């Protein structure tokens, strides 16, 4: 069987050792508060999937959503400040 797909160049060049570059690691580190907040939100949502959420469950999900929004806002503010512009 012959494949007819055209081989494309990778979008992001790989580091010489094949691992993430310093810039990639810095970007991941900058986004880590957002990632952590999203994992906490997912945990809170999973906890209430198979039952009717109690008031405490609803509060936990609501707080987790607010933490995600706050972390995203902080990341966007840092990106805007780094770019030199104001949003």
C-alpha cells in the first residue's frame, strides 16, 4: 500500500537532544498555576458526577472555577505586561 500523504516539516523545531527547549519549559512553568487550577476544577467536577451535588460540593466547584478564572487572568496580565501593552 502506498501512502499519498505529503511529509511536512514540524511546526516547532526540536531541541538538539530531542527534549523540550528552555523556552518550552519556561512557558510550561508560567502556565503551571492555570494547569493546577484546571486539574482542581476537574477533580471537583468528577467528584459530583455520580450523585446530586450537596451545597458543599457546589461551593467546591464554584471556588475551583473562580481559581481557574483568576489564574487565567493573571497569566493574561503577565503576558500583556511582558508584551508591553495593556489589555
